[in-house]
């Protein structure tokens, strides 16, 4: 594992261990960036803004993004292997979602950039000759990209691609738990001939480490972050000191609504997927499901059976995270019903040293219970009945988060009535995590600030400037 600063690789820094979450063993070391190295990375990014990169046209930048996408595709198996080694997620998931989506992120923003239009207005003036006003978009400058451990490459590239597309330079810090694919991306950037300093990579922790030094750096012009809500608050306070813009995609406690007129088989299959993909370690996963009372028992029975039958799921990312999830399950088991799962599985092999939690279905807990209110971010879902549409909406909208929700119904009118009434950034009807990269993505309340995707990302990473020409 290496840093990448100013177009060169660097292995300096005190090493910290890299742990395989499937078995809990140390599999490598990662150098922690010093404050001086973070300074050097920001300086390299600042210098690149004044170098050849400043003269690159949008078409030039789009071609670079396509070269990066080509490079990821050429090394597809390397990226899959690194993603699985870092996170413990199943190879099928990494090879069908994470790595293809990283490629798509670069291609999507290259194509969006090529079709981006500037606006202009003809303005009437007292002398009758008029004026022309037009808008140009300029890069913000040096952007810090802080990405999480659950979807390391997908979420890193989701921010890096539009930042570079709009002419910014980037200093990226991946999670210290999952540095592998970020290191490979740095190699691809070098192979794609990105100018020195345009993309920089530093490793390390958050508090009193690379993350804090980067987000507090006076020469960082903007911050794009995906992660836990409390960390977002800390970063926001650091950015506020210099009025730096921020883009945050934060936590969630996502609700699902299942109405009695839904296709029950489809709703169960969709909820199994939305609750247990990557063992629930996806910000969009469903953690609480409200089911109309006439079908509650049947839905609960089928979901529990489906959860017990799941195989091929992965571990929690760390021992600390596993212990947090198991702590929630212990409290839930004491206060409610465990319909499926609970606790850690036993494999009778080296996986017993890993950070595993069984897919778990809970019921019978009050709405103010920590397992219902707090983000668990694990393979845990709680079920509760409702009687009316109004009650379902009130339950779904309660709480501090508002990232995503699912609605399962066979009534088209209800779908169009309920989905917009949910206090979330994204509502899926009879599906989950079906994404069009041009659409706005983000959350409300404690789930984030701003929107990513399509023109929304291009707008965040660029500064609109008006030019007025008197005719």
C-alpha cells in the first residue's frame, strides 16, 4: 500500500495493520500519512491547478475519464480481488456491482460533461443596444474526497469522477480499513497520464490523523464526504471555519412499507435484498419494515425463512463494528422477538476468527427502542404492523434520518401518493437500489447535505460565473 502525491508513489509513514475481516488476521500494513505528507498532497493539488491541467478543455478531461475507465476494465480482476480482500464481501457482489459501477461513474461523467450546455441571456439596455450575459463554470479548486469502507471504490469514484470532470484537483483519503482499490485507482490514474497533482491519495485515520488534517487544511477549497452522520458534523464544523462548501451523504435508518395489495413474494424477495445485501452494510439498506396488518404474519414468516436460508453473505468490516451490531441484538433479544438469526454463526474453520453476524429478523420492539431508532448498519431488520396509510407514513417518517425508503404496493395511485410523501431523498416503488446515475441522490435531515448524480454533482464541483458584455 502506498500514498500517491504529485504524480509519484510514496511509502512513508508509520504503518498500521490491515486486517482480513473474514478471519480476523493481519494480512498487511498501510503507511499512515504524516501531517507533512498531507500538506505536500494539498500543495501538489494546488500547483496542478496552475499547471497544464488548467488549459485542458472539457473534451480533454472527458477523454481522461474514459482512459481511467478503460484502465479499471483492463485490471478488472485485480480490482475485484482487492475489493473482496478489503471488505470480505462476496466476489459476486464486487464483480457485478462495485467494480462495474466504478467504471460507469467515470464514463457517465465523461458523457455528461460532453453534453453540458452553458446558458446565455440577451438583456435590454436603455440605449437600445443591449447586453449579452452568459454563464461559465469554473472549478472550485482543491477538493478533499473522504470515502467510507462499505463501498470503497464505488463511492470514491462517485466523487472523484465529477470533481475531475469539472477541472478540480483531488486529494483522496479512503477509509483506513479498505485502502486496496484506492491504491489500484492511483496506479490507473498514473497509467492514464493524469497530470501530476491532479489526483492524490493519502492513507490514515480520521481524528488527529490524515482525515482531520485534510478537512481542516486552509488550502482545501471543498469537501465531499460519505460516512457516518456524527463524522459529517465534525467535518462541517471544520469546513465552516473557512466557509468551504461541503457535499455529504450520511447515515440512514431506512424504512420499507409493505401494503396488503403488494405482490407478497416480490415484496419478500425485495426486502431480503434491501436488508441483507453486503450484510446490511450499505447506507441504502432497509432496517425497519412496516407491514399492513392483514399480511403481517405471512410476510414475517416468509422473510424469516428467507433470512435463515441466506448463504454466501460476508462479515462485518471490523471487530468493533461486529460488537456494535451484536450489542444491538442482545438488547433486542431481551426486549422483543428474534424471528430469524441473532448472534454470530459458527463455521468450524478460520472464519470463526472473523467478524460475522447472522442475518437477523426482529419484531415486537417499541418504536423508541435503540434497535428501531439507531442506525445499526448490519444484517438486521425489524418488522412492525400498521393499519392505515397515514399511520404507515407517520412511522416511516419518524426519526432523525431521511435517506431512502421502499414502497411495495399493487396500487399505482397509492404508489404515486405515498412515495412523494416520504421524507427521504430516494423512494423506490416495487424495487430497491435501481439507479440512474443522472438522477439526484442524497438525503434529508441527518442523512446528508446536497445532492449527487448527473448535473447535481457537476454543479457542486463547479463555481458558476456570470460574464456581462455590453453590446
